[in-house]
C-alpha cells in the first residue's frame, strides 16, 4: 500500500495494490474508489484533502495479528 499527497492538487491517493483501475465509484462528493476488472478496490482518492484532514494528523500503524496455529 502506498499513500501519496499532491499539494498542488490537494489530493490524497491511497494505492491498495498494483492492479489497473478500469472504473470508479463516487462514494460521496470528493471520495472516489477506483476498481479493477474484478470490481475490487485498487485505490481511494480524496479530493480537497486539506478540508478533511491535515498532514499533521496523518499516522500509520500496523495492527499485530495472531500467529496461526499449525
């Protein structure tokens, strides 16, 4: 996963995988999900991102998972 921010466009793009998008779905104004040929999400696009959050509020953390029993 990659998270990119363009200050010029004020857009955050969250890339979920490397699949090629073939369509998009507007969830609400300014929130777009791009989907692949299997209708799986490829990326999430947030327009006017500075109105939603500030860069100071962005944080990333991994949630530990339980080890699978063998």
